[in-house]
């Protein structure tokens, strides 16, 4: 998703997390360690990134839900204002027609 000024904060954060995971994986693979130890560390980092990404998704979902609810409330409020204005206009028109 892009907004008017560039990439959204969500896409930037996701890119940062994925880049960090790739960088950490490469660092562990290139470091002088035994194979099992390197694989264990990679799995730990991958699990940590997966957990953080899940937390981010949950936070994003909560924000979207909150924003949708606010939008529904806003529309309902404006709908009643527009209905009242319409009725007032209708009454004014009927008064003018009767004159």
C-alpha cells in the first residue's frame, strides 16, 4: 500500500523485519560455528521474528477494526444530519409551494 508521501509505515516495518531476518541468517551462516549450532541459532531468530510479525499483524488488525468502527460511527452521525437537513428542505419547499 502506498500513500501520498511514499510507502506506508506497515510496509516499511515489514521490510525492516524481513531484511533483519535475512541479514541475521546470513551472519549466522557465515560465522565460524558448527552446523547444528548455526541451525539452532537460525531457528531461534526465525521464531523470534515470526512472533514479532504475528504481534505486528494483531496490532494492525486491531487498528483496522478500530478505524472501521470509527468510520461506521461517523457515517451514522452524518447520515442523521443529512436526513434532518433533507427533511428541513422538504418542509421549506412545501411551505413555499403552498404560498
